[in-house]
C-alpha cells in the first residue's frame, strides 16, 4: 500500500500547462460552489439560526477567547445543545466544553471582529447575531472552495484531465455531506477538516513532483488542526503520513538514510499529535477535574458495541446508503493499477473510522446529513477515484461517470429531505429512507 509511485508523475508540468491548470476551470468551480453555497446557506434562516447545535459549542470558544472566560457554565445554550459534558466538582462554576477550540482559532480572524462588533445583551444568553451567522457561513463556503480546488489541483498534478477532475470533485461535493456542512450546517467542523486533509495531500504530491520534502511548518500546522478539530481523525492522519513515509524512503539506499528521512518526515505530525493529546488531557483535568483524553464524558466508547454495519450500511446515516457514490469511487479506484494504492489507503481509513464510530454511542453523531464523520477523508477518496476514472477506457469512463451522476442525485434527494424536514434528521427507518429516495415524501415527518 505504501507504493504510491505509479500515481505520482516524476516530472513537473510545463509552464503553459501550469497556467491552464490554475485558470481553466477555476471560474466554473468558484461560481457554482460559492454562489449556490451562499444561496442555500442564507436560505437556512427560514429553518433556524446559521450557528446552532454543535456549532454553538465551537462558537463559544470565540467568545471565551475574546472575554478571557473559559468556565462555560454561565452559557445556558451550551447546556441545551449538549455541549457541556462535565462540571468540575472542585470548582462549581467551571464546565467542560466538549467541542475543541481548534475551529474557533482557525476562524478567529474572520469571526472575532464580527463578534466584537456585536452587542450581546448578556454573557448568559450567548446570543448569536445574524452577522456572526453570515460570517460563519462565509468561512464554511471558503473551506468548501479550498477543499474543492485542492482536490482538483491534486488530480490535475497527477495527470487527470480537467473535465474528469471537475466531475470527480463535483460528485464528491454534492454526493457526500461536504456541500451541506459547508453551507446549511456551516457552523460544524466537517468542511474544514476536509479542506485540511486536501491541503496535506496536495502538499505531499506537490513536494514529490519537485523532489523535495513538504515544508515542515506547513505539515505541522495542517496536522495540528486535523487532529485538534476531531480526535478520531488522528487515525487516518497517522495512516496517511505513514504511507507517505514508506513511499518517500523506499528509493533510498542504506538503512541510516531511510531512518533519517523517515524521522524528518515524521516529526511535524508526531509533534502536532502530541501537543493535541497533551492539551486535551490537561484541559479535561482543568475543566472537569478528570485525567482523560475524551471530552465527551456522557458518550460511552466500547469496542464491543458492534455498530460498524450500521455505520456503513444503515438507513439512518449509513455511509454507503447516504453517500452511495463513494462505493462506486472505491470500486473504480481498486479497478485500475495506478489508483489501487490510493484506494487501499482510502479503504483502510474508512475501516479505522468505522471501528471508532461503530464503538461510539451514539454512532451516528446525532442529527446529521449522512455519516458526517467520514466527510473529513473525502479528499483521500478523491485521489483514488480521479486516477481510476482517468485510466478507464473512454466508453467505460463515460458510463461510470454517468452512473456516478445518478448516485450523486440519490444524495441530493436525501439532502433536500434533510434541509426541508421531509426525512428525520435522526432515527430514520428503511421505509423512510426509501420513501425519500424513490417516493413522494410527505411533509412533517421530522
């Protein structure tokens, strides 16, 4: 699985080709994704605030940083949405916010000025203004654009044609929860995690083509936020870096040279993961009085829970039932020799997260547009699928892309039901799922 050389050209693109790569499809992707994202996101005002549920937990860190108040107990909305996981028995006014501060720090340059300009009625209400909601939406759309353009740029660097790269990216944007979590639920973290993974993959591919190591500070920063935003993503992060190290050190002669190169490539990510783990343990001790890595105190984790089949195929948020185009993309990735190493990488990443979320209660992560815990690793699947589609014979490629469009429309139908309430956001039965996909759903099911 570590042999990615077949998927990494050894030459740089000519200068003229690089200009085409940068400009040719840029306006199409920007106009389609940004405009539709803004329209859909602003439309959400009809269904509730732009920052809600998990988004309140992330946003609360922005207020905490601005006002130097990290107790969190005083904000009642956090209790309502379940963001408070524990109280500190030794400090009655101190509570643990189970959501990470990483997303607040990532969005701080945009959100902080808007929050400072907002006159909150009281610290207890944690009121979120329309301006703050729209700033959150803007950040979500920017994350979506970054994820889409980085995935497309990676595929183009790997020799995938412009049209095939575009179609692959658009299928993943609309055929998974990525679009919804960058627009309708823009205050959630998933679109940002996907953008960070896309950035890490692009940095690695670009460095390989230039026959150099990725910038250590860049790898450290990307790894830090990937791990910090969502701890389970440490598993696919470590997997990705391990495979990358194997690919980069294999051509080197001599054990000492390989070991030295491996250490240089490993240090940025290992340091980032160690810092994240240390922060989380110390924060849990300070806020809840517990020495623990998990901030989700009331949500048990057990490897014997056995919900892995539901994670993959359940009618209620199952990965391949809500995002069926991913199954096609994995098949195409395994079909072709050049894309097979990336397909194995994607499959193992999915397997690791399936075990994690299958052992988590609730495994579906609450109200969600599909299995949102998997949205983060969409960029890994994009590489496998894009190369696989590109290497198919022309007629077969046309047929598989057409099938991909049909499967994407299944997710779009579920997306519409999720937005409008014609399908429950949690607790779907098989009958409700199929009624939404192939039938005429009735209003008010949610």
